[in-house]
C-alpha cells in the first residue's frame, strides 16, 4: 500500500473517491498524474494536439477501470501502463487507416491490378 499524500488525502482515498465518481477526487488524480502522463503521450503522438487527445482518452480509461487496480505494483505504474496501451492502440489505428487510404488511392488510380495488399 502506498503512503503517498496529495492535498491531504492518501492515494487510496483518492482512488476510492474516483471509484465513486466524485469529481473532486478525479480532479486530484488528474492533477497528480497529468504532467507525467502528458510526457508519455508526447513520446507516442506526432504533435501536441494528438498528445492532448491521448491524455484525455487515457484518463477516461483510468476512471472507467479504476476498480481493476489490484494493488500489485504501484498505482502510478498501473496508470502509466493504461496510457502507454492507449497510445499504442491509437498508433495502430492510425497506421491501419493510413494503409486503408493508401490502398484506396492505389485502387482508384490503377484499379485492382493483381489485388496486392499494403502491409
């Protein structure tokens, strides 16, 4: 169990408040981790606005899944893993979309010659 304190609350109290959907505790959790997690997002995103989107999506997932934290390892590590996985999922979907658009462009330009696939 962690003895980290933030604004007079323990990490466990903040997690429990988030689990209950209390906006004050959600804001505390955001304030605790947003700058570190934005750094994670920037490593995976191609630009600032994309990193902001990943940050928002990551926190939504943290809040929706906070009941799944089992206390194995640090809470920050668990949060970081959610952000990394969110960023990887985003990168994969962007790559899939780019492949689709490239295939569509090739098909429109040259037809279905050989029906080759990209990737």
